[in-house]
C-alpha cells in the first residue's frame, strides 16, 4: 500500500466541513491550478522551503549542509534552524499514528458535530491508505469528509465510499477549455465522477474558488445553475493569497 506524505495537520478547522474538524493534508495532486494556495501539496515527495524573511543569518544551516550544488534532501538544515526559516513539507504516518492524532480532538467533534477532513493536494490519490484510516474513524463514530477535485479514476471513490460521510467536491470551471487553461487538465472525468458519485446518495457539497480573470462572473453563474439543477449545495470560496509566500519559499531551494 502506498503511504502518502502529509504536509500539514490543521486542528480546530471551521472551514473544511461541518463543526470543528481536524484537516489532514496529503501531498501530491493531479491538477496544476495557477492560483493554488497549497503549492506545497502539489508534489508527492517531501520538499524544503526557505522563508527568507524569517532568516536571521546565524549560519546554523550552512554548518550542517552537505550539498555541493543541488539539495541532497537530508533536510538537516531545517532541523537546526532556530527561527523556522527552513521548513520541510512532508512526513509519513502509519494509519494507526494518524488515527491517534485525529482522535485527540474527539470531544470537539462530539460537541460541534465535526470530525476529520482529508484534503490535499489530492487525498484521493491514495485510496487504500485513505480507506484504512477512514474505516478506523467511522468505527469510532467520527464523521469523515473528503475534500477532492475529483480528477482520479472512479475506482478510487469506490474504495473509500463505505467510510465517507461527506464529499467536499471542487468545481473550478464547467467550460472544458477554460478548466484546462486554469488547471492544466480537462474536466470531463471530474464531471463524470461527480455524476456517478451523486447516484450513490452520499452527501456532496460543491465548492468553487472564485478567481479573478478565470471563472468570475458568467462562469460562476453557470456553475450555480448546474448545481441548482442537480440539487447540489454550492459554496463560493473567495480567493486569497496565502500560497504566495509558500510558493516563493519553495522556489528558494
């Protein structure tokens, strides 16, 4: 079974489903959205980021660095950086370890109707691992949500379906050419998967990021009509620039 790298675990989230949730972010993505606010989730392998504004020039990183030209991926510089200017995105957890972290906030889930949300990147790239952890959560009566862009084989959905309460499903554009310009891929598979997923009776919430110069205006109106015709709840997400610093930090290496 392919065990994914996790680049963040956000506890106490109120923006990734109902109630207070723990959001687990998997590395690796099938799309390449130009506005991505989690650029550290695009690549499947661990990455080193350097936030130059945090650097105090102490030289601790240079003392342990073994590279002659390119980074060797030992990440020792991040371990010794006193200010967190160097950060590694990507850590592996066993299913049991991840379940233990999720369970730590169970009292908050019980009080608010929350649970765990698996996100990314694209968590559906790892359906076997996802199904294993999600099954543990369901057996423990913890609500499970999956945040997905849907650009994976439908067989991946079939593996996790028994253990998922809610799907947070991204629709970035309905126009196929527009979708390809913005994400690098067509949306045919995404819409086909959504249609098949809706037939299962699972709860689905559509989420659309509103991106200036891409899908604002008429395209968002099309998405609203599309969802209304299918009785799919829709949330428009405002664009933010939280990913700008991270994108720059990743390029610094």
